[in-house]
C-alpha cells in the first residue's frame, strides 16, 4: 500500500505525519486490496477564521476510488472523523464480500430436505384440494353473491371492480354471507 501526505498552506511536522500513518494502519484490518492512500491537509481562511481541511483518497482494487473530505478547527479531530468515515465505507464493502456466499442449487435442494417436505405435503393431501380461479375479470359483488347462492361451494374468491381481491363466504347462519 502506497501512502502519501501532502500539506497545502500548512507545515507538516513529524508528529502529524506519524499520526496520519498510524491512522492509515487501521485500514489494513479490513483485508482489502488497498493500492494507495493519499492524505491532503490544507488550511483555509473563511471570514477571518482558519479552517483545516483534511482529505483521504483511497484507491482500492475492484472498487471505485473513495474520497472523504472533512473540515474542522482542529487537525486531529478532522483526521479522526475522516478515519471513522473511511472505516465505515471499508467495513461495509468488507461485509459485502464476506457475507455474500453463493449457494449452489444442489445444496439448497438436498434429498433429505426434499423428502421431509414431501412427507409433510402427503399429510395434507386428503384435506387440501388446490383450485384455480376461474376468472380474473372484475366481478360485481351482487353477481358473485348470485353465483355463490347457485353453487354448492362455501366461498368465492374474485376481483371486484376496484381490482381488489375479495372473498365472499357462507356463514353458519342460514342466508347470511360474509365478505372480505
């Protein structure tokens, strides 16, 4: 990993360089292929106040360049905040790489799991009878009620005129119907 430290309108002392280099060492714990880290320190004055601007530029293999800029009155505070922000980006990228494990279809559809599912489905084979909706066209509630009265079925699933799926069902009492 190549590192460079540039100072604009500010004198770079050894303690500042050591602090930045120790901060850059933190980035190694993410095990990413970091090609280079450029640190730029500049001092600006706005409205008579001096502001320190600190910038990290990281070049990482198989990832876009990461640029983090931080302004503060104190140089060390700006460095710490920038290091936290870069660490957050690197941690997220590291978690994507480590957390994304592709599973093969053979692993998902193991024979033991398939057999267990088949056994569970056989238990309900006599109780659950799959049916298909006969119409996907919108139906008036009155028409659905007429079809349900003339049919031996206990419920009717249909789409109403507002394109909502509705269920009309016979209640236990004679002549009463419920609507979902």
